[in-house]
């Protein structure tokens, strides 16, 4: 029989930082050094709420959780569950994970090429593509065909996007713009640059005001 | 015509190579990408002589001691043969020549080039050139007409052109080939070949076929093809006698046809499957040398082609005799083939046209052969020449190899019998695959691997709680498998030494022996097998079904009326499908038997025809998880047994409707009735899924093919009948002694009644009162009262009147049943003396339901009893009373509702009930409730008919209860 984890393990920081709210708040008080931006593990935590298909190898009636009902689990029959549960079951060898549709070499290659071609950010297959790739490939690479290629491709897409992000940040600063519009950015991408960018802007503001 | 394929040997470095024999046949001469021409004394010659002709040699031709090569320096040069001294340059092009060839006497050379030109040059005087212009792309190949009038060339522009050499004009041009921009990009080298001798035919390789064009008329007279040829033919070459045509294809297939009969007389495969780019006949016609694009040289030896003519002289007389006979028969046969029924035989019109003029010359040919016989010449060459001269005759006359009997067969135009489909295991992919599913059912998956490295079987369970995965080496060569919660059953066909074996891995056994094996009697092969609960069945080639217990005890055996197609087992049921007769015109004639091995063994379906879609065959057979027989045909139609309609088969789903493309299929792996799920694997472009990547199961909904399901009425009707069909299994299960999930059954009944009520309301709205009454007849009594209220509220008093009659009828019926019940059940119980072992199939119920049931053991339900009660034979009256009491209690929830119907509409009947019913307490309660209800309902009647919605949305039972409480 399968015993479910009753509480979903949260990242260490999640206890102190309300993971969803600070996005807005941080913009307001970025000068307070204490309030750093979201940790990658926190973003990952959010990503774990995404649904993924698994094929369970056990049978269980519906389970009633705060986040919603899951199941019933029929052996051999695909079912959608959140990533955190899928990984937990996978670690206990209770299921096989079916990779999301976009996690496919051909589709990712197309996406990579498009990303390289376009100057703007292209829409990503999933708002948590990086996190999901990392999570699924780390824990269930045996269920994902061509795992290594997928890892490389997603890294390529990520690198291209981060490079674009740096470029646009650079032009933003050098042209002294007041605002910039960036579409199709994922949470993880925003968080990789936020701390650095905002601190830099603050510093530059201070320096400039001192000069005048 | 068996021939020996000599092993390939290295000839040149990788790239295009060409090969030819010298005039005497002593040497094989090849040229290749390394720019060398090699002269091999035999295939085993390890130190061939070589002549370097350039950086690369594209083509070579050899005749009369002159070796002509096309090399990379854009020239066509001559070397002496066999010495290899340069003998001048014949001609030049602006780019390299692609193909060079001699005419039949060796006086002229034709060369085609990548600069779109074809040149014809006199060997003796290279200044005498003729240039043929007109191609619009590089020239692929050139060939001379043996009479030297014409020249044929093929080009990358897709055309094959016949030129008049003298006039340098195009005689005819056929657009036959795929266009390309260069020789290296061309799909095929398209090496043309003109029949030696009279040059009657020009052979042109077009894709996977060879077209033959007739000289002069330039008509496409016939086509040579072979089913095994799947890739384009690169090169064709006539045997020196002109009777056989050899072709080498891109995939490395070498094919030799007898041109007269158009039959393939020899097929050989290149040992590595490399593309054959050149082939040449030995002048004797007994060998073919060929080279591939990887630079290797090969040889086919022992071709019995022209040697038949020259070498088998002693047998010739008899051969001729038979030839004559055959030919004469042929004459007679031809008149037959002229009859309108030509299509029935394998000869097409071309053949007939081709054969008719030949008949007149048959005798001549016989004479010619006799002549040759009497000449008794040892010289092969002479014979060849003679043969060549008469080629026109020989080529068109009927050869002994032709099947002249074919047109003689009496022509039958009626329905043709269908080849009966082979036995198969439902849920398996075909046995010829190296990696295949041997079984996929709701327990697990059995995969078979049979390649060079491994011959193994993997067993995997969907639910790992059943058993862990297993890996077995398949040393016996099992081809069939079935899987259940108790064991794995495997069977292999017999071999020359070993008998057909049945192996069972009985992993659920509690002793230490988890395996048993049984040899079938000699000459008996296992064809199909299945596992049930506690038993196994094998259908064999002797039209028998053998039953075994799961532990290996042999049980009953019985004969089948026909060869088995497949079997399925579930619980105690065995479903067998077999060939009932021969099907015609693509139909299969299948029969089905359904047996039950419970305490009372019986045959539920005894050999009735199995309905299939038109021109389809059976592709899956099985039971739903709940135990209803079910099958799928190759047209994707899923049919299920309808036990409530005299064991008929109802189509419940057409999987092809959900397919995106025509070649997509769904591979069914399981059917569930509750919840209604058709579990299947979508297969893109095939009927079977591959083992890797691991296919995922999809779920399809069921849909009865009722009319007008787009309308609300049609939809509800479909839902209703589907619900009825998919809940048949409750009554079957309870009648065969299984415990059932009562909650689910009640839910389904409620659903059906709700649907009926909705349809009733819809018909009311459409003013179809007759239809309303029809629907009411299908309702249960409780719902009829609701319907009455609905009708009266919507001011249809006539309808309400009729409905009340129905309600009365139903209540009467119910009472009769109630009174009959005790006797019925008591007799039943006495007859079923011993206590029944409750058999619980895993999928049929959840554990909590069984607990509930056992706790309320005495509470009877509508279905016949599940738990045996102690028989009370003599005290009949108290027994009946007690049971009735129980019955009335069981109906206490619903009993008063029918009575509200009486009290509203018929007072007298209540009195009769009172008289019948001695239990006053209960009736008092009911009476009270009725009174209250009457007042309530009159109040309600004053309300607007907005209550419609209220009725639909609320649980009928609960609303009623609430009202009575008030």
C-alpha cells in the first residue's frame, strides 16, 4: 500500500519568506538589503505545483488533499498529479513519469532555433521550463527518452535567454531609460537578474545624485 | 535456377565502380574512383593487373581489345587491352563523361556527359563524331541499338530519348524518370540496355520496375517487376542470349527475369545491401559480375540461363516435346483468355497481345532448337550467335519456363474465399517482430525479445503489489503468453525434435514450486491460450481445448467446431472464437462460444456467429474488468455482449472515429464498465505499438451509434441506453454469485431514472404525450409518481391520467412480485444446498462494500440472495411472512411513494392494500404520510411550474423524504 506524504516539504527559506507575495513587495523596498530576491529553491517550490502525467504501479482510491483531490490511482493508467507528488512517488518507485509534451528533442530544437533567431523573448513551453527540466531529469531521467540531449537543449535555450536579458539590461542602463517592457520572461529568469540589476541601479542612482 | 553468390571482395576505393567482361570471358575488368582499371583473372585473383587511366574513372567499355574509359580529365580515352597502352583520346567534353559504351560490333563508341551532350565517335577515326544535343541535364547513360540505327540515352532531366544516329534527331522521348540536377543526385543511374540480337526491346529501369519498349513502334509493351524490389533499379543488363534481363537496385537486390514469361527467375541480395551500380553478364551467360558503390566486386555463378540451351543437349528432345505440347495448349488457352473473364487470371492484356503473334511461329522455334541439337556444336559462341539471330523469334515465343497452364484454369467469377485469419493472442503484437508485446492486459505486460543477442521474456505488472517484474530467458522459444493475477502462462510451438510445450509460472502458489510445464501430445501445437481464475486453457491445432487448473492438474477437454482464432478468460468464464466456415470476399466467418466453469458448468453462448464489420477481421477479444465479453474488429469497432437482450452484441465504440489520420489505429488493451473506459494505445501509422519508446495508455469514451446524437433527445437516449448496457454486469454478477457494489448499482439506476425523467420533460415540452407515456413505462414506480406530478403541474391532465394508470399497474406488479418472492427464494435456497464460496474478483468491488454487505447480512436486496440463509422447508407460512417483512422493510424507502400515487388518484386500492397488509403500523405511517403529501402537493400545484428545475436537480428520493417529514 502507498502511504502519502501528508505535508509537502518546503524549501528552507519558504518558512520565513512568503513565497508568492514578495515579488511585488521587493520592488518597493529593494534598498533594504535584508529582503533579497527569491531563492531558486523557492521558485522551484512553486514549479512543483505544476501538473505532470504519471503511470502509477499501485492502486489507490481518491486522496483528498487541501490543494485538491487526486486520484483514483489505477495501475497502468496515466493520471495527472503535481510534480512534487510525482517525484515523491518516483523516488519510491511507485510510478513512471511521462515527460510533458514539450520535453521532446525536436520541439526543443525548434524552440532553440526560434529563440536564437528572434531578438525578443519567445514564449516558453512552460512558465517553469527550467525548473521542471531540472527536477524531472534529475529524478526521472530513466523515464525520459534522450534525457541528455534535452538537458543540453534546455540549457541552450536558457543561455540564449539570459544573454538576451543581460543585453537588454545593458542597453537599458546605457540609454538611461526609465522603464523597459520584457514579455515572456519566466519567474526563474526574473529572479536571476533582479537582485543584481536593482542593486546596480540603486548604486548608480546614488553615484549620479552625488555627482550633481 | 539456383545460383551461387560468391563473397564480395574489395575492388576499388569507395565510390562509383563499373564492371565488364572481356570478349572471351576470361577477365573481369573493373574501374573505380581510384582511377585504375583492374583486370581480374577470376574473383580470387589477388594480384590483378591494373591500368591507371586518370584520377577517377567514371565508366568503361571493352570490345575488340580496346578499352574505352571516361576519366576525370573530361576525356574519353582508349587503351589497348590487355596490355594497357594508351591509344589516344577519342573525344573531349567540357566536363566529365558519365557513361561510355560500344556498339555491338565495336566500331563506334557513344559517350554521354554531364555537359548535357551525347557523342557518337568512330573508334577508327575519332574525327568522325556525331553530337546529339537536346538533353537539358547531365546524361545518365547511353546504349546502342544492336542494328546501329538508333541510340537511347537517359538524362537527369527525367527523359529517356531515342535518337536517330545518322540524322542526329530525337525519334521519341519519354518523360519517365525523376528530375535531378546532377548524376550524383539522381535516384537511379538508369543504365539502359537494348536487347542484343535483333534489338527488339529497349529495357529502361523506371523506379522499381523495368519497362520494355518495342523497337520501331516505341510502344511500352511490358513491365518487369518483382514484389521484393522496393528501391529504384540502378542498372539493367541483357543476358548475351537476350532472353534474360538482370537488374541491380539501390538496395543491393539483384534480380533476373525471363523476359518471355516475365517471371523472376533469380533473386539475390547483396551481402551488405550496398547499392549495385554496375553489372555485366559473362559471354556464356552463366555468370554475372557486379560492383557496388562501396567499390566491391561480386559474382553470381551458375546461372542456368543460356547454358540450358547449350549444355543440356541430351535432355533437349524431351524438352522440345513438352515445349510443343505446352505451346499447343497455349494456342487453345489463348482463345480462352480472349473471353471476357481475362481479369481473373494473372495475365494482363499486354501479355495477350504479346503472345498472339508468337503462336504462329512456335513450330519454327521447335525446328530451330532441333537444328541446334543436330548440329551438336561444341562452340558456345556459335550457338549464341545462332540464337541471337533468331532472337526475334525466340524472344517472342513461349519459353518452357512460362506457365502456360495459367490461362487454362476455368475462370471463376463468383465470390472469392477469404484466407482465414491466423490464431492470435489478444493484446499481442505480431510474432515476427523481434521486439514485441506478447501480452498487454489489465494485469501487466509481457514483452518478448528475440534478436541476435538475446531471446528473452520480460514480465511486468501494472500493479507492483501483484508481483515484482520478471525476466526469463526464452530458451524454449515461447511465442504465446497470457498473464493473470495468479500466474504467467507461456506456450511454444513444436519443433522437429521438441513437442509443443505449455509452461506456467504460478507465482501466487504458496508452496515452493512456482512453475510447471506440460508437453502437448506429438503433432499437437498450441495455437491460443488464456488464463482465468484458477484455471488455464489451451486451444491446439487438433481443434481441441484443454483445461488445466492453475496448479497444473489436467481438467476437462473438449473439441472446437473449427480452428481457433483466439481465446479469453475472466473469472470462471471462457470465451473462444473460432473459424465457423470459410468467409468470402474479405469477410471472416467466425463463431463464438462462451462457457462458464462455475459450480454449475454451462455454455452461455454455443457457437453463434460473431458479427464483424464488413471486410474486417477480429483484432482483440477479451472481457471487461467486470466480466462482460467484448471484442474489437480491425475496423476499430468495439462490441460488447448485451446479456439483457438475449446475448446479442452491441457496438459501443468506434475507435476509428477518433483517429486523426487513416493509418492511425488504437490498440485496445482493456475495457472497463465502471467507470466507462476503453483503454487503448494510440498507434501512429500502424496497428501495433512499438515496445520502445514505451507507449502510454489513452482512454476513449464509449458512444453507442444511436441516431441524431447531436440533438438533445439523441444525446439523452444514447446516455440512457449506454448506462443500461454498462450496468448489465450487476445483474449478471449477482446472479452468478459474486458480491456487487450496491452503491454503484443504485447510483447507476438513479442516473438512468434521472435521464428518463429528463427525456420525459423534454417530450412534455415538445407536446409528445404518447412518447411521454412510453418513457413512463420504462420508469420505476417512484419516478412515475414524479412524472405524474410534473404532468399535472404543467396542466396535462390527460397525460397525468394515463400515467396514473401506469403507476397503478406498476404497483400491482410490484406487489405480485413481493408475494411471489418468498416462495421463489425459499425454493431457490433449498435447491442450492451447500454454502457458496464467495468469489471476489479484484476489480469488481472495493473492500468496504463487502464489509457493509456482510454486516447487514439479513437484509435482502432485489437481486437474488448472496448469502445463503438456512433453509426452512416445512414452516412455509412463517417463512413467507418473515421474508415479506424483510421485503417490506427493504422497500420502506420507496414503498410509500407508489402509494402516494394511489392515494391521489385511486382511493379504493389503498383499501385493498390495507386488507392485504396485516402490518398495520407501517400502513398507518404511510397513510399519514399520504395525507400530508396530498396537501403539500396541492399547495405546490398552485405554484408556478418553475419547479421543473427543482425536480431535475434534486435527488428524487431525498425530496420525497423531506416532504413526508413535513
